[in-house]
C-alpha cells in the first residue's frame, strides 16, 4: 500500500492525528532556530522591562542600553511590553534603577539626572526614583539636590520620532543642549573632551571627589607628614603632597579617571557606529541579516563585546581596578573596529 | 546530546503523543443530545473580542488554558477573572411533516417541518487564573467553565410518511468545569507548555414522550398520556490534559505561532429508558460514556505596527469522538449505531486589535469573527423517525467586537460580545498584575 493510499484509507481520526503530529514534527525540525533577538527599540525596551520585573538587573541594563542605542530620545510614549501591559519610554530612569540595584550608584545617579532633565520621568517615575536616588546620594555622600523644576507642559516628554517605521533621529551633536545633563554642583562633572555620547551610557568620567574618597576607598592610617608614602604608579614628578596618603590615592584615581575617559570616548565612537547600523537595519527591516546570517552573527558578537566593555568599565571604576578599565578600552576598540567594518560593508560610509 | 538534538527528540515524543491520542466513547441518541454547545473558545473578553483568534498571542493569564506555552511571555504575577453570559437559541423540529403529504386533518396541516428554538440565558464565572512567571519557566492555576448549556423544548409530534412521532417534552442541563495547573518552560527557540486539570461533569436530562388521543389530535402533555421517558444523569470527575507550543519569528517578534492540543476526558454517566412516569422507583440506568471532544488549535499572530495586531486561528474540534461506540437509548431498537453521526469540524477564527496606547487610559479596540461549522448529532440511516428527531444543522458565522481599558499599569478591564444565529456570548474580564 502506498503512503498516499494509506492516508486515504486511514480512519478520519487517524488522519487528523497524523496531521497534528506532522505540524509538531515540522516545528521540531526547525527548532534549532535560536531564541528571539529583539530588534526594534520597543522590543529591546520591553525585554528590559521584563527583566526589571523579575529582578534580573544585569539583563535589564543590557536591554535598556540596546534600546537607548536604537532610540536615545526618552519620548515618554507608552510601549507595549506584552499583552496590555504598557510602560512609558523613559529608559534612562529604568537604566538608573538597574544600575542602582547592581550597586553602581554613581552611574545610577547620572541616569536619574538625565531622565529628570529629559522631563519624561515626571510622568511616571519620580516617586519611584526618590528612594533609590536618595539612597545613592547617601551612599556617595552627596548632598540632596534641590527639587527639579516642573517639566514643561509640552516639552521633551512628547517629542516626535522613534515610532516604528520612522527611524529614530540621528544622534545629536555631543554638546547639544537638550541632551546634556544639568550637572548639579554636588555631582562630578561630565568629561569635557569629546563630550558625552548621547546614544550610549552618558556616564560622567569618575573624578575623584571628597565624597567618593570617603565612601569607596579606605585611606591608610595617617602617617607623619615627614614620611610620605608613595603608591605604585604614582608619577614621580608630583610636587610634595601636604597630606601624602590621600594624595597617593588621588594620583591613582587620576590615572584611572583619565583612562576611563579614554574608554568612554572609545565607547562613544563604537556606540555611534552601532546606532548608525541599527538605524540602517531598522530601515531595511534587517534585509542584510536575512541575506547573510554570518553578518548577523558578527553584528551580535560586536554588540556583546560593546556591552561587555561597558560592564567592565563600570566594574573597573567601581572597584578602582585600572586593569579592568584598560581591558574595557581594548574591548571597546575591538567592538568599534568590527562595527565600523560592518557599517562599511553595508555601504554606510566612513 | 546537544541542545538542538534534545529539543528535537522531545518534540518528536510530543508529536507521537498527539498522534497516538486515543479515541473515546459516546453518548446516546436521546433527542436532547441534538445540539449541545461547548465553550471551547479561548477564555477572556480580550480573546472573545478577537473572534477567539488568540493562540498565537496568548500573552495574558488566559494562556493557562488557551495555550500554556504563552505563559512565558508574562513577566509579573497576574490574576484574572472572567464573567460570561451565554444566550443559546437551540433549534428543534417543533411540528409539521418530515415526509409524505399532509392530510389536512387535525395537527397534520403542514407539509414541511416547522422549527422553533429553545432560548436560554445563562451566566457564570467562566474563567479565573493566577500566573507566576519567572525568566525561563512559569506556572499557572486556573478554573474554566468548559460547558454550561441548557435546553428545554416540546414538540407536537412530527408526521412521517407512515406514522407520527410521539410528542416530546425534553430538558437538558449540562455543566462541565475544570480546575487545572499549567507549566511552561523554554525549549531552544520554543516555549513549551503542559497542563493537567480535573474536569467535573454534572449532567441531568429528561425526555418524556406522550401519546395523543388520536393520530391527528393536538398535543396534551398530560401525565396520564405519558408513554415513556429517557434520562441521562452523571456526576463525575476525570483528568484532562493539554500541551502547547509557541514560537516567535527569529528575525523579530512581529510574528508568532502557537499550537495546542487539549485532550478531553471521558465521563461515566447513566442512561435509562423506561415506560410510565419517572419516579424514585425508576430503573437503574445503564453505564455509558460522555466524551468531551479533543481540540487541536493552530494560531498565527502578526504585528505590522506596535499598535496593530492581526490574529488567525484554525481549530479542529473532534466532535466525532462523541459518537464512537454510540449508545442506543431505546431498548430493543435495532438501529445501527454507526448511522448516528457528528462531524469533526474545523473552525476558522480571525481577529484584529488596535491599541491607542498613548491615551491617558490606553484603549484597545477589537473586532473578529469565526466560522462555526455544524456539529449537531444527526441520523444518516433510512429511518424517517430518527431523521426527523436528529437532523443536520447549519454552519454559523460569528461576529465579535470588544474593548480593552488599561485603567492603571496594574489593572485592566476587557469587554466583548460575540453574536451568531444560535448563540450569543458577552464577557467582561479583569486582569491584575502584582
């Protein structure tokens, strides 16, 4: 009996079961498709919110950074997370929360500030922000900031752009006023050279301050001023310090700070290429990936490297680990090279 | 064994389970069994507004029953309750002539069958669930009303070429509910879900037949004229199962596909037929089986823009399981049980949802429809009498519309209604996220 006639002669119920089983089998043989890689900024944001809901703060940070890379404007519009669950697009606020829960108060505060300055946080997050912000300020020994000015009635909360189908606006020039955070006197200032990358972390360079000296680094016991101790790597050309132990730490921090600043710059450049690629891919509905899956793998690898560099930089700054910061710099450079190469291969110019 | 091979092996086992799902036994040829309605549509007012096209989306607490694989989409614990109202209009042949020519004497004054409907309005809590999701797994507990159906009718005794059927007075009352637990986890590129539930059946039907004073006389439902009666009764609990899969497009999550198979249980019932009046001395019923049909569903969801969702489901309901090993209720009746037929049907569901997300209260508007092919119990043998009692019905098109309101970020309310020739359904459901 041929297969076809077997099917014809099979009882109706058996035919239906064979049909159902076949569908499952087809799906089974296609199950090597890897998990979904969300592509649009809405999807990245939704994944970030889901991770937040479940307390997966590292995942939340990664997804929110992706969303910010693709759409740096905190438009405050509501984004569907799943079903009928919506969240306003205030990614800097949620990124701040994710960083706060990972113990990175410095960057959490920067993102809270940015969110406040964008205005959108006032719609839904101000009260939620108070607790973590207060804790961070206490932790860092920063005096409470004055209450923020009320958001303008029609301001950045409802900026246009960023809707699916319309590519998000290109990243603004580094010193554009509307994206530069109003740095409070109590917070370390952002680095001047090159400005901040509005599409990536918007992190101030960690400058040594009295507060972080007090909270993060335990100074060694005071020594007599006549016997200054010198740490490894301390520049020899330093003038004799009036209070040597603190100054040694200052010097270390200065080197770390300068290196971190370089890494920030490298991250900014890599982030620009990533943003350019993302906008192109969104516009073309990821046609290049469909044509060449290898391209997608390279893109994802570069993205992972970029995120890893950011994470390493944060950790390095937090722990005062210069090696980690240096390593983050080389990762950021590698990511930038690969992203730039990909962009050129896709005809996006130099 | 690598991950991909493991996934394939497991899914092949799942396929074999589906293929080897066993059949079940049947109910009887009692007149009241002609047009039983079940509640196989996916629960929730949101789903009802989408014409029941929800197997691809399943992104709320209804996933526990609809397709447990969808539970993984939730990121917060969620509780849901739904209230439904059903209005059934069950057609029956009330009077007239099935075959031959009307004589014009007395009640034999129609040359065709005249149909009437049994109209019943019912309402109940139709669904409640609680979902606890984590990153790679989720568990849910639920209650679902699988059937709530009533019908009551009286016939005037249909005439056939050679005889007149006894006038009938019939009532039918069916309740099937279930409490279950569902579990979902990730499996490579898929979400996979399983569920088990305890179904509870309560069935109570009584069909009484009356003689008339003469062949053409009008009907008088007097106890003294009662000829015989048939009952179907049952109160039993059985286990049922469901398995589901869900897959998102790997390029982006604009497209998703859901597949589910629900295994309906077999319930033990008692069926009796006796002369005279039903009383406490009524004869013991004979054991029979009431089979809740299995359902296979495949759903596609496409989201062309963040605000717009288009869904399409194909559901196969295996009503034919209800007539396997069919029970002939009249003792001594030599009718071939194979002549009693209910076809398996394929339902097509379609729905569209548009969300105005940036309103102060986000609002979702939904419309949908679905094709509900005839699934009446019918007789395909040569007996005029049985053909007149159990006849083929008509396919129906359902239209639905609904509204969703996200009152707060934690609380939403959905309203919907579904209309068709013989069954209207209205629903309101509320979801709270913790």
